[in-house]
């Protein structure tokens, strides 16, 4: 089996369509949330909307590189977005997340094994394989946060 296919399958599981590792995926955890719940701040934690934007920010930024573009994203902007003030705004963020996730998965899946060994932008960033692996880890980490925030919201009878 192609290594890229294995990486893409891992990304698909955590982003859109899986149940294996966490028993859920990001899309399933966010798709039916009301925008007021998605933007709710619990203590000093990021909101679910914050995390959704953050994950998508990195997906879109790395996708740009996978599609032959430059790495233009900056960590300092990874939580900077226009406030969500309606269900329509929240749905737009979810839709963008889903579209970018699908494109990212396809781009990862179509990589040749030899391309996975190539340097990703700069030597200090490692190779493509490492960056795709880190993206999967990053998404799993934030999926866990989303699940914990939802649990806290339920415990407080807000959901």
C-alpha cells in the first residue's frame, strides 16, 4: 500500500469520516452545533469555533504548498478570524473546513512515496511525510479538545 494513502486515510478518519481512534471525527463533532454553542467560551479555553478555524487555517496553508504554492501562513494569525455572529457564519466556517479537508486529503493521497521524502519548504520544517504526520497529530489533538469542551458544556447544561 502506498504510504501517502495510509497518511490520507488517517487524515480522513480524524477530519471527516472516521471512528477508529477517537470514535468520532471533527466534522461529526461540529456539524450540528448551534453557532452560540460553537462560539461559547468556557473559562480560558478556546471555543469550538476558534479550534475549527485554527485547524482549517493550517489545513489551507499546508494545502497551498501541496498544490505548488508558497507557505504563507503565520502562527500568530492561526486564531485570528472575523467573529461569528450567526448560524450562517458558523455554517460557512464548517463548509470551508470540510472543503479544505477534502482537498487536503486528496492532495496527500496523490503524493508519490518519493515526494514524501522531499524537503517541505525549508530543511528545518522536515519532509512532506513528517508534515502530513504532524497534521494528523495536530487534528487529533484538537479533536480531543473539542470533545472535552463539548463535555464541559453538557456538564453545565448549556447543550
